[in-house]
């Protein structure tokens, strides 16, 4: 479709049109080779696409390469996937989203991306620009700087993630979110990443719903707002499910998409196989919009145009493998087993931090916890000392002078030793 | 490194600095999580990166997914690759380039990209901008419009690919290239795609070298010029190797890189596994520069920054499979077998076109040939008639009112029938 036709199709979701950046407005798939090839898919003589095949659609596979994928059909592993991703994979992932988001949630047909970062980057290109800021809680994953500020020139606005100091068991800073939104006067994008990198925090039930929750703060915002729900760590919840610290325990996408006003809001969900299927190297992510029907399809085509103009199409072996896994009857049990390993590590980490008196920000989910450093200690210096003196690798978070500890790659029985080593440096004074 | 430090490192290749777009100038990898994780790679306690592993570096693989890659080590298939791509794959591909480019050719350490389009797109972002045009021979692959004009806003300038009408057996239009270069007064990018899509033409020996060749035309250009050698179809040569129509028979990258002046020229090679290893769905491409030493490394880091800000890193199973294939002792024989199948189809196509009196532009390589349409016939109408009336799928090339026929997906014995069907429509009057 032409950009004009796509933009016209967004009339049923006016916020989307108000939110698109100049690149987002001109993004469109021309009537090019993939479209013409699809047109001729059922012809007896297929001379459209430049794939080396045997005339019946089977690739002329090189055995030295194909044997790496002997459990996949060569058509799945060696040939191009569509720009939008495998059709069946999109359907299955949409069902996966609907199952957790709840009935009545508007969900477009997901576009398959080359990993979750790619889905965020596409949102960045669609919605941010030098006069279209990105709002994120601080601290945030440092790659947002590269995706947004370096690439699109958009400024990043922040508000404090927590509503108080670490020692007082703070909560997610909904008031800070409200104040930051109040300062926005034009189209903007808000990114919410729960479970969060680097804090490892997911909001509690009353931080999402109710009059003082995230949903109410966003729905009340009077200007066009795209909300990116970065659900990279979806499902990795370890905190309590009942009581005063009960977690909301699912993506905020569903509640936001149901409450959003299409005149002002567009909610985007980015998620994928990276963590949910322990497939870090696969590069299979998804981008889904709260716009449905023709508007949802138009946004998906704009995303596909950005895919066509960067990587042309996504990795076929990875998409095939993810589809096989999602259709496996044993997948849920396999995921449960990984989740229980991570939950054991989570509990071991909390216990060890308490035992060794190492201060930490609240964490209840994901792969990380965040350790605030005492006044006068410098995160980069502590990071280097931990490598040299303790043979411990952690990530420095200069945004809040803290250390990020990834507990997803350390066995539970080794965690007390890890914390003891960290404590030797942090508590040395 | 900071953008300033990277740009400073380009002083040994001044053209690179003159050629970078605003995005190219600010592209740089911050000292982020991947760099800090690499720093701590040898620590006893690794709490840097958010990968779900068993504490010894093995992923906690889900069997339903991992069994799709049972011939790859789970660390190869399931974990992140570096932003620049697998180190060993870069080395092996550099040797592969050097083997055909010839001794003395400056070759940077290749960056692995998510397919060949991705390498072109990175060049587009590094070098093109609204005031930095892209020059290409006409006709050209239509995705260049999406990669360049849609994405970076750069205009595309063209010159006729052939130096005369199809009926007179024309040659590559070096004079047209010279005139088009003469009209450029500032930094610009030239893209040369041989074997070409959609013409299927590769230049003859004297069209590349000698006083009236491509190399001389480019080397004589007085303004900063980036040259992208789009070698997607490298190695697929079927024309004569001796006599007056003898093909040059290799990438023009080597000759250009050796002759280029670092004050004015930067030669970029984009190639990959897509066609060379019949791995269309893999998304493994490479981007290599004629800048070496610190300048080559700085350009590679800028490319890696663009990768980090779009897809974060490339598909691991695909990179692992390509590396395995490149290190297989039987690979050359396997490629030879595919090449001989394609050569048979090429000869069958030429013979059938001659027999049925279907006019064609010269073609000697790659996957395609291009059929000019008689005056008054409209490419899109003919394409549709071929689908409906003849059950034949081809691609329309409106740039020159022609049809592109892909012979890489049709068995040699079916090609006469294909051409007969096409002839029925084209020669109907």
C-alpha cells in the first residue's frame, strides 16, 4: 500500500496518526518483489523470487549447512520468511498474548521481529523524533539511549522509578509518572519495562489498577501518547501473590489496551522468545498494537516496511524453532521447570543479601537486582574492584550509582558466596 | 568508544569521515552491558548478563526448542552472539574475501549482519542523507528505494545500466557512470551490484579494468565517494571466461579497494551466506570496508552500534551453521554442484529465449534475466496476464518496462515450457 493509503487506514485509531514520526508517516511497503511473488504463489511456473530451489520449492541445500538443522524441514530453515514473519507463528503468538491479557483486550496481529530490541527499535522509529521525546523511569536499560537518542535524535525524559530511598522499601513511583506526563504538551512515547531491567521490580496490584495506579495516570493524560510495554521478562514473577506486597503478576498491556482511548492512546506490546523460551541467540520478538482491524494491519505493515528496509526478513530457523516449541504439548512443563530454578535463585539471593547486610532496592521478578552504593563509592570503581579483587562480574548503573546483579546465570548454591564477595567490597568501610 | 574517539580514529582514512552522515557521525557503542560483560568474562562469579544459564555457561534449554538444533552446541544456538558477530566467523569470512580479492587488497575485519540487505541498510544509514545521494544504475533492485529514500530521505540518482538498446547486445554503461559521477559535487554513495539484480549482468574484463573501465571512472572522481559493492550473487558466473565477451568473473571490490585513494574513497563490500551458501532464511551477511587498522575498526564499531540499536545482535543458530559450513572440507564440492545446476538452467534459458524469439537484455550471471517489453505493452498488465492466462509468475520492473525472470528456481527441463508460455503473451501481436 502507499503511505497515504496506510495513513488513511489509521482513521479508526486517530492517536496512531497523531503519534507517527516523519519516518513513521512515510513507512510503507511498495508493491515489490515479495508482494508480486505472493501474487504468483500458485502458478505452475514460479520465476518470481531469487531463491535457489529445485523447481518444487525445495532449496538446493548444501549438506554441510543443512545438517545443522536436520530436525527442521529445509523449507523452514533455509528459505525466506515473510516480512511480517511466519503467518502461523503470528497467530499462535496472538493467542498466547490473549490468554494472559484477558478477554476483550484489543490485540493486532503481531509482527515477528528479530528479537525484542528490534521491536523497541521499530517503535522508536515509528514514534520518536527530535520533537517527540521518550519518557522512561530511571534507572533504565542503557540501550534505550542507543535506540532512541543516537538513532532518532529524540530526547529521553525520566522520572525516578522508586518513590523513595532503598532503605524504606519504596514502591513504583506512580506520582512521579503523573508529574512527568504533566510536563508533556505534545505527542510523546512512554516506555514501561516490567519486570524491569535493571531493577528486577514489577508493580504490585494496586500500583497498576485503582485511582492511584499506572493505568489511571496514563488514561488521564490529555495528549497523544504511545505506550511501549517492554515485556521482555514476562512471566518471571517470584514475589508474593497475596498479601500487601502481592504482585500484579502479568503484563500491564491488557489493562492499558482495554482502558485506552483510541483518540489519544496507542499501546504497543513488545515481547518474545528471548527470555520466555530461553532463546537469547534466536532473535525472535514480537510487536503488537492495541489498534485492531484496518488500523492494526496498517501499523503492522509500517513495521514490516521498517523490517524490509533494514534486515529484509527475520531468521527462518529461529522462527521455525519457536513455532515448534509453542506447539509442543510439553512446553508449559519445561517453562515451569526453568521458572522454579530461577525462583530458587531469587530466594537464595534475597536471603544472602539480608544475611550479609548488603542493601538492595526492592525486587520481585525478572533476572536482576539492583544494589545502591554507599555515598562516596563510585559504581565503575566498585565494578572494577569486584573483578580484580573478588573475581565477580556485575554491571555498573551510573544513572543511580548502583550495581546490577544478574541472578539468572548463577546456581542457587553459589549465590551466598557471590553475595559474600560483593559484601566484602561494598561493606568494607 | 565515544563518537569523538571513533571519528578521531578515522583520521588515517579521511574519506570515511567526510562521507559519514549525521547518524554515521554519532554512531558509537557506549560502554554498556555487552562491553562490561566481556570485561568480566573470566570471573569465577558471572552476574553480568541477563542470560538464563546453569552457572557454567550452558543455557537452561527448553527441550521442545533445543531439539530443533540438536546438531549445534546449545551455547552456539541459544545464547547471544557479539554485536559484531562471532569472532571466528569474521576471521574465516575475511580469509574468504582475501582469497578472491587478491593479495594487497585492504580488507577490514568483516562485521556480521542479519543478511545482505542489513549490510546495505547499515551503509545507507552511515553514508546517505537528504543531501547525500545514492547513485545506482537503472534498473535497480526496488528495495534500495525503501532502504535509502524511505529510511534516510536520500535521493536516488540513476544512469542507464546498459549503453544501448537490448537488440544491439549492449554492455555496461561506463560512460553513463562517468557522466553521472561528474554531476556529483559533494559527498555521495555509488552502489554497484554485480551479478546484478534484476539484469543478471556482470561486467566483462575490459569494462572493469583499463582506461575506460569502472575502476578508472571511480578513481578519477574528485569528490568523496563511498562505493557499495553489493556482491549478493558473488560466484554465480555462467558467461564465457575467454574471448571478446569474457567476464571479469569476480567482485570489483578488490580492484577498487587497491586503487582507491583514502582521501576520497571508501569501498564497502556487502556479501553473505544468502546465495553463496543457499541460506536465504538464515540472515547472515557481512559488511567489510577498504579502511584498515584503527579506521577499519572504528567503522566496524559504528556498524556494530547500528546493529545494537536495531536488532541488538544477529541470529546465533544461523551464524553457527554458516561457520560450520565454511569449515567443512566438502563445502567447495557442494557449492560446485549447485553452480552446475544453475549453469544448466542458464544455458537452457538462453537457448529457449533464442528459439522462441523472445528479446532479452544480455545476461551472464546471477539468478535472473530481464525481458524488455514491446512498445505499448505495460509490464504490470503483462505480469497479471502471465499469472491468469499462463500460470507463470514473474516480476515486473516498471523502471524500464521489463519483466524479471528468476531462473534459479526452475528446473532446466521446465525452462523451455516457461519461455514458451511467456512468448505466447509477449509475442502475441
